[in-house]
C-alpha cells in the first residue's frame, strides 16, 4: 500500500538480497565503532542535499538564472554561507568526533559540493533553470504479474527539477553519493 521509492527499486535491481535484508527484514548495517569518526555515506548525502538545495534556492531567489548575461558567482563563498549553519546544526545533534577531523570532513564536503555545483552550473548554462527542490512525489507503475496487470505505487523525493523553455521540457536531477565514488 505504501509503495516503493525509485531508490528502493534501484536497490532491488542491483541486489535483491540487499533489498530483502533492509526493506523486508528491516536489518541495518552494524554500527561504526567509536574509533571511526568518518561520516557515513547517508549522512554525507543528507548534508550535501541540504546544502545544495539551499544554494540553488538562493540562486533562484536572486534571479541568477534569469539575468543575461549571468553574473560572476563566487561559488565557494555561497557554499560556505549555507554550509556553515547546516554543519553547526548537525554537530549539535550528532557525534562528530575530534574537532580537527570534523573540520577536515567539512572541508572535504564543501570541496565535493563545489565540484557538483560548478558542474551543474556549466550543464545548466542558459538552457535550463532549476524550478523545484526536494519535492515529494507519488505515482504508480504498471507492472505485469503472473496474475495479470497490477498498479504498483511509487513514492519518493525528487532532488531537483529543471525546466527548459526552449525545449519545453523538464528534467529530473537525482544526486547520489557513494563512499566508493568521489562525486555526487
């Protein structure tokens, strides 16, 4: 009844056992030891999503994408402006370990997001404009089962939706972070 998210479907397609373990049995990975102060990939992803959303919303609010030609932008300053309060809020509610290691992790995350925003702005160019951020979506997927067609509810959150006036088209941007891949 609740439905599946696109991420859950992706997990199932990649590894049915991993999906079964997490989604059906409710198993979680073993907790990280107290000696490991690294952020988990999920935490990195959540922090990055929050910062990226704040930065892109600010650019939309400042009409960055509608001004011609696009003005010079200090991306690193913009990132730091929005990342610092988000990192501070996170540190108040989570164990972040040694302060020097937490500072290094924050710098690494800002560096990663700098690459993401720089690449995104290049790709957006003058063609695409971000219009929606972190939107909840709900739909259905028609699937053929042995007993006949079935409507499978799909739910999830869309990271960003861009609009192209010249193409009269939307596109969905889905950020992913993996500790084995150094980009979102």
